[in-house]
């Protein structure tokens, strides 16, 4: 965590340093009780110690001011550290490839990259502040003990040492349980996310009781684990209470003997006993803080583990510049596996010349979307090569490669904000004239005119206030602004009704002009004019040609698919 403390080192050091006098001042009350007891309670002389109450009040006010300052500095440093950590973790999250998100639940991401950071930085600093304060409080109180009676101090220190013995192995015993608590909490977050995103499905299928039952089971599991964690740590405080009580009992018994034998004064004993109780009290309650402190340390480990994660898709050490697409894209003997040993593509070959529109068709699960995902390196191939202008795409920087590719998905993600904010993601520096042209070419003009705030209309989280066709046209306008030479259309109209599809198809035709296009089509009628059609089955190219050529193949796969779809439409 040191790199995150360094920028704020002065304030962090000051916050910790202030804990030294805060802790040390605890001894003032105990020390002042010796002269007060001897002079007032024994010798009945009030005049000699009239100033002691004022000293106690003065030191307490000073200690309170230091506590405020240390708490503020601690919070300031903690929040700055939390901010920096969250930003670095978010940056790390954005660097991950698609396979990471395929395998990781949303709850794990939110919990490990956000919630744990608060525990790891702010909460840990609070615990460190408390620990430093108590260490120096203990040192000053031990000094008072020794000053008043070295014999009683030996007893007190022996008992204190025995009290800390049970804590030595607590971490190893609760490590596994803490991990289960963290995982259970992440599962709860995932359940909230799914209930939010799937609210219509839950309502449509009357799944409220099913979801409540599922959520109850998760809550019950988490509760059991947390109870188990408490079971493994709750015994510390009772044991501490017993050990401390024994220490105080022995000290009183032996102290009484020392007073009677005139080896210490009554003031020595009262001062000693006060210091002893002040020293023992935090220790008695230490067991209650062990769980929280260990969870903070565990959170630090989790955060650092997250920071160590790296994407499997990386830039080359010396990337080749890719500023413009010149000639062709070649898939050469490409093999790809999501799961080892289960290839989705096998020795796949395909050439796409500049300016061509190549359509990928075939049954679901054949590998069409995988081909589209491999070109911008959302995933890296298992074997073979994908070359753009005779250079393996792994030799280009990821940013420059993706700058030259625009993608319109079947379900395009829209961010919370306005329509305009979502469109200019394609080119944040676009001028108003360019934005208007993109809106016009995407057939959004008429829709925008119906809105009170026009392009500045808020669309809700994930564009919830828009229809499917409107979302697609915003995504198309975004792709227009990007103006990349290579365009991927991944079933961009398959989820739309006929009317919406007709409008979106016109927008897509505008978008495809002067582009090299790789299109995945669900409705074969939309790709009859493609330069070439590639028929994909079980990860392999089985037919290749234009619509007329493929329809001429007797018992051909494309012809079969087309006729089946045509009959279904009829």
C-alpha cells in the first residue's frame, strides 16, 4: 500500500505521529492520582494539590484537540488513498479482455474493485491510528506502573503477555471463513444486479417468490458464515476478561501487602491500579476488534491481488504503426477455443479485400460472432493468424487496431446520459456539423424532432427509455462519427420488428458506403447484395460465393437455409 501513501506522506506521518501524544496523555490521570491520594486522602492537605484537577482538565482538552486533528488527517489521507486505489482498479478493469468478464460475476467486480477498497484503505488507517494510539498509551501507562511499583509491574506484564497468547494463531484459523464471507457478500451484489437488470422478466413470469426464495437462501448462507466467523473470534474477549480479572485480583492482593509493609504508599497503589485498569481495558475489548482488523488486512490482500491481475491480450513491445487500412484482411488457419480442448473455430480461412462486404451466415453456435470478435482482438486466437495488410494484428497496438474498426452489435450498449453524449463516443472531438450529418445518415432526425430536449434528452440507464430501433440508430450514428475504414455488423437488425428493421437497414446501408464490411446476418434477405457470402458450420468455412452462386449449389447449405427462411416468412 506504500505507493498510495507516498503522495500524502506528510499528512499520513503527522496523523500517526499525533497518536503518540494522544496515547501517552492517558497516563496523566493515573500519574496525578499518586500525589492527590497521598496528600488529600491520607494527609488531608487540600492546598498542596489544588492545581491537579485543572491539570487533568487542561491535558484532556489538549488530548481532545489532538484526537480531532488526527481523525481529520486520517480521514483526509484515507479518502485520497481510496480515490487513487479505486481509479487504478477501474483503469485495470478497463484493460481486461472479454474473457475476464465472461468468467467473472458482476458482484465480484463491484465488491473487489469498489467495496473492498473502502475496507482496505480508510478502515485500515482507522485501525492503524487506533493501534498506534494504544501502543503509546500502553507504553506511558507501563511507565506509570514501573514508577509506582516494579514488583506489581512484573505481575501486570506477565498477565498481559498471557492475554496476547490466544491471538497469535487467530488469523490462520479464520482465513478460510473470511474468504467465504467476502464471496458471499459478492454473490449478494450479483443478485441485486440481476434483479435490477431482469426486473421485466421477473414481473412477466411472476418470479417474485422464486427470487425471494433464492435470495433468502443466499442470505441464510452468508449469515451462517458470518456467525461461524464470530464463533471463531468471539471467545477472545471472554478469555481476555478472565485473564485481566486474574491480573487485577493478584495486583490488589499483593498491592495490599506492599502497602501494609510500607513498601509503597496508598498513592502509589491507587495510581498503579488506575494505570493498570486503563491498560487492561482496551486489551479486554481487543477480541471484538480482531475480526474487523483481520477483515481489513484481508481486504488489502484482495485489493493488491486485483491490482496484480493482467489481461491476456497485450500490446506488442514494439508495435507497428497502423494508420490506415490499405489492402485486405486474411484469416489464416485460425483456431480458437473459449474452453481448452473445445475449438469453436478450426483451421478457418477467409480473405476480405478492401471495399468488399463479406456476410457470415450459418446456424447459431457455428462461430460467426466469434470471427467478428477476433478481428478487433476482444479475444486472441489459439492458433493461426489474422493479418491486416499482411501484418499479424497482434503486432499492432490494440488502440490503433480498434481505431480502424467500428462495430454495431445486436444489442448495443448505451450509457446513462444524453443521446448526444452517446453518439459522440464515436468521436469526442466531433463538430456540430459532423454530429448533425451522423444523425441524418442514421435516420434519427425525425425522432430527435419529437423530443423536447432534442439531442440533449436523457435516455436512462442502458437506454431504457428508447425502443430497440432507436438504440440501434444511435449506435449507427456513433459508428458514423468514428468513420473507421473497417465495419463489423453483428446481427444488427435481428432483434427488431419489420418496421424498425426497414429504417435501421437504410441507416446501415448509409454506414456501409466506402467501407470494408464484415456482416453477420440473421435474416438472409438483408445480405443478398453482399460481395461474398461465407457459410460457417461448426467453426469451418463450408461454402463461399455470392448469393447467385450459392443458390445454384444443389443441396447446398446456404440454399437450404435461404429456402427454409423464405418459406417460414411466407
